[in-house]
C-alpha cells in the first residue's frame, strides 16, 4: 500500500541527472505512491544543510525561496528590497565558474567551506582554473588542497560556533544554536558582510535571525516561519502565514499544477564508455570511515587507522586476468589523469568495473573523473568514466 523511493548521488551524479529523477517521478506517479505518508520521491542529501542552502538562494537561477530570476515581478521585488539593479539572466554553476576563471571572465573567487580541488571532476582542470583567477580567497576550518593555492585564507566558523537554521531533506527547518563563540572572532555571515561592505555594498545585519527574517518576508513559502516558531521540532515549508502549521507532506490530494506531468525519457548512455584503450568502467563514492574529501575525518586517528590509503575494488575475475593479487598496486588512468591505488579483490563490483573512493588527497579519484555535464542541472558525471589498469 505504501512505498517510498529513496535516492542519493548514484542517481544524480550523471550527465542524465534530470532524466533519471524524472524517471523516478514517473514511477511514483504511475504507482500512485505520492501525497501520502511513507510515499514519494525522496532525495538523501549529501550534507546536513544542502536543502537549506538551496532554499536561501544558493543556486544560479533563483532568488531565495526558489523564485526564478527571469520572472520580472521577482526581479522587481528583490531590486526594491536590496536597492540594486538585478540581472534577469541566471548566473553560473560551479563548473561554469571554473571555466570562466580560465577564460578571464571571472577575476576573483571566494570559496567558503568547499574543497573543489578534490571534490570536483577533472581536478587538474579545477586547480588550473583557480590558479588563473587574479584573486582567490578561501574560508575554511582546516587546511585543504584548495586553501593551499589561495591568495588569502580566512578561518571559518564551525557548526558549533554559529546560530542559524538547518533544513533537512523533508524541508524541515530547525534551529541551530552555537555552543561557543567563534574562535577566530567572526561567524561566516559576518565575514561575508564585511567583505560586501568593503566592496561597496554595505550590509548591517545584527544577527542570523535578522537575515532569516528578511528572507522569509521576501519568500512566500517561508512567510510564516520565524525563530520563535522553530522551538521544538521545527516546521516544514511551505508555511506561508504565521498561523500555518507547515506542510510535512507535499501533493496531498492534488499536485500544485493540477494533474501530474509525466515525462517521456529517452535512454542516453554515459558520456564516456569503455573502449579498446580504456576498457574498464570506473565509478566513485565514499567508504565507511571517511567523509567526502576527508579534510576532517583524516584528522581523526581512529578513522585514519581504519582506511589510511586509497584502496580500489576490483572484481576477483579481473584480478586473475590481470595477474593482480590482494593488496597489490595498480596504476589507474583515464583520459584526464593517472594515479596509483592499492587493490581489494572483491565481488562487490562486477567484472569490467572498478570502484574508487574519493577521500585521498595524495591519490584523488577526481583526477580521473569526467566533467561532462547534465544540460539542465549542470551536474558532472562523477559516477561513470572509462579507465585502463596497469599492474605495478
């Protein structure tokens, strides 16, 4: 009677990301699994506030609250609120920004809490892009390969040093309260506020609550959410008025547009497939002991002891064919780079395929990955590329 579709980055980190999600939506509607408890299409976010960052306008084509920049009424509303002329054209995605640095269209870059030299595909290209900028400032809580090439590095505030909100995958807005004052003296929003003021657009916010209140006043879906109402379990948006209870389940009884919209999706193969020169599929992901680019977890001795170096899964049958034993080393190469990895013979992967974790600065999997982008979301194809293997 009830079933949910739960998906993660294995669906979205492809150049067919939007088609993949549309296919899941088609399946949920076809089976009537929508608009009720324990149903729906539910993404598992890669970090605790991905949803909240998008809600606040951290996307190139929308203002806060997912209000499209191309809609004249939205443009006029935010121009009046912010006192500046706003462009009706969407901005650039991360990968487009990198190319713009190389092309000289972007002169300066500020990166907060991100390690794109390791986390973005085709790492050598990303490093070249950031080195091409006339000025690059990084803000982070630990040194990373990205901070190493910055002209200026400022200390960020961690989750324990800030007040604010986190929003999870069910659109539930929850309060975050700082445990200690920022060790470096400023929260992240205070750093950005001072930078904005020095660049000619003065900001005078006094608190994170004031920033959230402005966003809620300008965004209908958040109009009824305020810090006092977030005591306890928080609220799920849409929550348009102060007396609205929030919306834990979307599409109850009907879709916002009326009837659901099915999409005809044509299959498209990966942007890069194995051939005679690069005969293996490679996919990437994470292992149990480390988190993303491991800038925090590799500083924990117990976690580093669990997985101290890159270990790539190779099917046992392929190991016999390549004459590679358990714990030996392979050179793995794609059209973009090469690295050396220890081997774990395993049936976790199919013959003709390898799995490589992305955690290791000294052997970064994203040196190899393909920067092909989904034409709509601009998501890179992290999950599929072609490689060749050489026994060392």
